[in-house]
């Protein structure tokens, strides 16, 4: 189910297009990574989605009859600002009241969210004592306390250490059971871990927007790695005789094969393993990383 559609959105400042003819849709219950280098237009696009700025052309349409979409959206900016003298609990109750949630319900949601984001043990401590990861998790709790259908996060992990990044990424992965999550990042390995869909933004243009599974299949590398017991050199010439294998290199006791088609090559290689009793110990089809995908998409 599509919850929002961006159609032909352009944002210009003077003669400069920050975004140019951007189109994509957001699917309910997915975690979507908006990836691209710094300056690609990610923050501008998110601000248009939440209504902070208006596009020069095009439109964003939400699948709802609500005229005021603010109640449907949760937002965490790249550099969130807190009242550092407040405790985490006080800040969430305050945020809930700003969203029009009655005091009793605000307390219930605050306690539930503090547990869910993993900072319940620090709820009575001043926010100034929180680590970077704790502040990001508190910021996410603030963004979802009114139970939005769409959560937008601008570079939520870019300033965090590895432990903080892991905590926030795990949280994002769990949130998609309740809402659609769109987060921007230039750290492709992080997006690779938790995203279902990917929007690739480059120089203000969307060059790919699809499920990560579909995009991996589209940009799949035709590489296979094999290891064998014993002397692996004797397998090199035999593999080169196969119709699907175009090249074989030996690197650190591993055979690196370039093939014409992954599916056909897999079948042909495994048939040879069976027929000639080759002592195969591992068979790895190189998985296309998000970084590989991004570089190939940009270069097209």
C-alpha cells in the first residue's frame, strides 16, 4: 500500500536546481533509505515532505483525507536540539502535550517509549548527561510519541560512534512494524543493513527507486568464489573449460571466477563437483553491496 507519492518535485534557488523532477512513492511498513553524497539534496527533499519548505514545482501527496498532515508525520532533524536541563521523561511528556495528547495518555506513552527505545533506566537523568546514541533514541521517541504513519529522519547515525549507530539502526529496523520509516544517509553500509527500499539521489535527481532486492538483482556482479581442499591450482584449468566461466584468478587460496550468468554457472559448477568428485569446501556468489549498487547506478 502506497502512503505517499512524490511527483515531479523540483526545488530551485535562483538559477540553481537543488532537486530536479524528483518522483517516487513510499510503501506502508517499509524502511526506506534515501542515499546520496553530501549535497545531493537529501535534506531539502525531507523538508519538502514534512512541509517545512515548498517545492518550486511538483507535489507531494499523502494517501489520507487529513488536510493537516503534521499529525501523520514524525521528524528528527540531523542535529536535534533538546532542553538539556530536562530529564528524558520530562522531555517526552512535554513533547506529547505539544502534540495535543492528554496528560494521562502522555505519561503512558512516555513510559512505553522509554522502554522501547532502551533508555528507561536513564529517564530521571538530565538530557545533558546522555550519550550521543541516547539522545538520538530520545529524539526518535519524541518523533513517534503521537504515533505517526511516516517517520522521517535526516542522517540519524552520521555523528554517532559504532555502538551508538548499532543501537539506532536496530531501533529503526524494529519501528517499521508500526510505521513507514524514511531515513537519509551517506553511510551506505548502514542503509544496507536495515532498508527494504532504496532511493538513490545524485545531483538533485533520483536515479534509482526500488526495493533493495530488485536493485541488487539488477546490478548483480557475475563473480563467484570457490575454495577446495588440497591443491586448488588443478581446478583452474578444469573450470576454464566450462561454458559459463570466462576467467579464473587464484587469490589467497581462493578461486575467483568471472561468469557469463550466475544461475547457469552455479548449475554447471555444481554438476562438475558432483560428476568429478571435486573437494569443494565453499561456494560464494558475491553479494552486491549498496556501495557497489550506488557506484554502478551513478556511472550509468
